[in-house]
């Protein structure tokens, strides 16, 4: 059993947001590539350690993580300078678009999901049946929105919940498309040497 080094860059955001983004990313990886202890991808890392390290390039950031990460510990996040066209959000209008997108995301992930989790934990029945895979989960162990067996993000939703979330997600999707268009426009702008920080998250993954 060895270890494989994996890294992935993320937009600049605050540490709390980054931890949240990474968690969502991890669940996606596990759904796609499996979640056994030797799956060899970042999805199986035990949490995230956000450091204050900053580097001049992606390569330097990657080397630092390679030297400092333990295969059984959390993934490490460091900042590196990305040189190229400006990144979204760049203008005041971008900020506003970004703010609306994030507010909606917060409403779903921090507001609604937490509500659904605490509702499940307070149920009279001691067991909860996953709506996707049918596994029975002890309600006192429900701590997040993902099914501990199949990783489904909808396992606690009633049909009404699913409908509400779908409407929010549609709204979010509209904003996301607008954001994507702005990203493309910025990429094609003639300011090619703009310097911005990005996050690099990486680590050794047991394989
Ligand atoms: Zn399930």
C-alpha cells in the first residue's frame, strides 16, 4: 500500500468557505471514485489544514505540501500567486453577482441543510431509512446531509424539501451561468499579467 500525491487549486476565498468548498469537493470525489481508505484521491483525506503559507508559484506551493503533508493527516491548503488574466470577481458588478450566488448557497448549505439535519436527529424513530440506498442509519449519528453509506446528498429530504431545494438550485444555476460568462470574458481580456492569489489544496492519499 503506497500513497499518491494529489493537488487541486481553488479560487481565493476565506478559510471557512474554503473548508466548506473542500468538503463538497471531497464528497463529489468519493461518489465518483469510491470512498475506501486506499482510494488514492483527496476525497478520503481527513479534513483540511488551512495554513498561512504563501508562494510565488504553483510549483513552489505543491513542493511545500509534498514535504509537509502526512498521508494519514488532513490535506493542506496554501496560497500561491497565479499570473494571468484577472480572476472573477474583478469589478463591483462581479462582487454583487458573487454575493447573490453565495447568499443562495449559504441559504441551502448553512440554513436549510442544518435545519433538515436537526429535524432528522429529533425524530421519534431511532432509525432513519436513506431515500436513495435504503440503508438504515441511527438518527443520533446523523451529523451531515450526506448518507454515510451511499454519500447521497438527498437522503434526508422529503419530496417537499427536494422541491424547495430544486427551485433554489435552479436560481443558483442561472447565477452560475452568468458567473461563468464573466469568467470567460475576463479570461479573454487583454490584461494577461494580472497577479492574483489562489488556493492550492493537496496531500498524500493512501492508495
Ligand atoms: Zn444512502
